[in-house]
């Protein structure tokens, strides 16, 4: 607890168990320094820590017991890995003489570290109590200086029961900074470029001010990933948003002569199954070491913190003469953006568009939308225009059903002064519905919008399209209003999406969560 507090950690999510009694006893004595949020499932604890981390832009911590606590939290680790979220999982472990032996000890796994190894970047077992501060400093330092994939620390209960002198270590917080000569080279390439395109991912979230200035300075075009929504305001004339699935946007990208990628792994999903056209020159800036990703081979790779790089790049650009007239290019980008807006506003299900429009009109720029894997959110990823980073949270990488509601709880606890909205389908909501109890316990003014079509709708549409029939997609739901009220939450069933603004505004000021059900046929 002292090591966490020294690192600025003020909140942990978890459930106490007989293997974590020592940790929880210390938590009880330090509740004024570090808050514990008790959840109803370890997966929920992991999702809440993930949502907390994404909304704050810093580490979220989950605390679980040996065995089933770890396996329950493994889905949250997988989601955090896929979406590069700074999640720290601390687990207990059987006594040293019992662990990793098939002798029937309580909560025993064959090899607990191997369970978490496939979805963590740092996976460490403490072997001596005096090692704990350094292990935590190493884990925290990794999360704050590298691509923030989840980390795990495993502590046997006999170590937790021990006493030892401690030396507290400070974590490494020094950011990767690009070589000045490399930045100068990028500046020269950008000044010569007649058709520059920026590709912005979630790793650029802390560089929003600098990158927005860069876009304006160069009249550059912008495409953002889902995690990069709002790094540059999506309603800027230069911004083409999260729309690479559009044939016109891919054709436009192919016509650009320089692509500067900042804070993105260029994943299969974000590049439309690897179909991002490569321009004449591709530059990639990321905290990941060069050569880590195989889909594309950039002409120049720079390992750097995004904000440090963008600040230095702006300085170099202001010292150089601009060698290209991009006024025509800027008009072309603005025209393409207008075309995209017209197409997206008329394409697809009208009810979905109406809900997304209402959300955008009702919410302030700093408010946070937390998505689940549901058709509403798929469409919102391009329809909902984000103006600030970390305001549109989506489990896009791992694609985890049930993420939204607990992640929204974490986001609200992380940012209590901001409005947070959870968006789920009925199928996904029921994956983690028990966490309603957590939202009620902590009196969170959190609206949970559940679009109810009584089916796994995305799967049903794919089955129907591919095979002409469906199976396993029709589901039976509780009466959601009564269900929520049984937890002590408020609830409301809408008969028209036009009722959503009043329902949201009432929920924001309520003394607890509100479930808002919207019956739908999509």
C-alpha cells in the first residue's frame, strides 16, 4: 500500500478473500490515502480498473485472490492488452511450498503465472517481502514509459504474512524522446509534402494540443483510430474521423504523399483488415520500439513519447520555410469530409443515427461515452464526433461483451466531476449486470443505456446474411426496469428515442445509477 501511494495510486478495485487478508487489513487502516472499491466479480474489478485508467490516462489497479480471482480477471487483462490500457493486476498466490504443485491447495492453479503471461507485458512473482516495493516500482515504471499494456504482480500468502525491512524505490518516469536530428528530418519531409496525412491513435492522447496546432500549421488531413477519437477535434474541417472503412477515404489516403502515424499500432481492425494504402513516405512515431509490428514497414520509425515529439516537431517546423502550397489540398479534404458527413447521416439504421445524434447534442465535450460490443456503438464510432481525447471508450481490440457498464463505473470514479454514459445492448449488459450493485453502493449518478432487441443482434445479422438462418441468438431477458429497481437503482423504459435527453439529464443529477431501456428492432 505504501508503494502504491508513493506512485500516486489513489484507488484500487477488488474483492477481499482469505488469501488477501493481510493486504485488506492494511487497506482498512489507510482508507484516507487509498480508496478501495468493492465489486461483485473479479472480471468487473478488472473492467472498472481499465475504464478508470482510460478515462484518467493513468494506471488502474485491480486486486484479486489466487486462482479463480486471477482467471476471472484474465478477460480484463486480455481487453487491456488488446487496447493498450495501463492496468495493474495484483494477485495473491498459494504459500511458496504449495504453489504450482498439484496437491489440492485452495484456489490452486497448475501454473498461475502462465495464465497471465499471454496477456501481460510484465508478469512477476515476488519471492521475498523486501522485493515488493521494487516489483511495484518496476511495474508502474513500465506502464508509464512504454506502450501501456497490462502488468501483473503475484505474491504468495506466506510472503504477505511476513515482515521485513523495506527500501522504497521510485519508478522510472522518463519518457522516450526522439533524437533531434530525426525530428528535424520529419519536419523537412512535412514541409516538402504537398498532401500530408496524419494517422492518430490512442497513444497520441496526451499530445492533443500540439497535434492540433500541427494540423493547422500544415493544413494536413487527419484520420483517427477509434482510440484516437478526439485527439484532434473530429469536427475540424481537416479531420476525416474514424472512417477508413469508406472507399473514398482509402482512395484519398492512397493519393497522399506522406503519412505520419502517431501513437498507433496500425492494427488489422483499424486499417480495415490491413488495407491502409501506403503512400510514398510513411513515418511512425510510437513508444514501442521500432520494428515491433509486421503489417507495415514504415520508411522511418521513431521511438518517442507523442507529446515530446509533437512539441519538438512544431519547433523545427517554425524554423523552416514551407515548401508547398496546400490550400487546394485543404479544400479537397474539407469537401471529402462534408461528403462523409452526408453519407453517414443517411446510411444505415435511422433509429441508431437518432440515438447517436441525441447523445452528441446532449453531452458536453468533456463528457465520456463508454461503449460495449453492440451495433449502436459500432455505428457511433464513426457517427459520434469526439472533440476531446479519452471521451469515447470502446473495447475494440479484444471485443469483450459486458465491458461497458463496469468500465463506465471505473470512468465515473476516475472523473467524478464529468458526466459518464454507458451504452450496451441487452446481451452484453447481462454479462456483467451484477455490477449494478457496485454503482448503487457508491451512489454514482451514472445513466446506463440498454438497447433491447432481445437477441445477440450483430451475430444474428451476420448469420442471416451468410447462411440465411439463425441459431442461438434469440435470448430471454428480465424486465429491465424491475431488475434495476431490485438493486435499488432508478429505471426508465423509453417509448421514443426523443425522450433520451430528459432521461439522461435526470440521471446525471440522481443520487445513484439509472438504467434507461430503449426497446429496438435493430
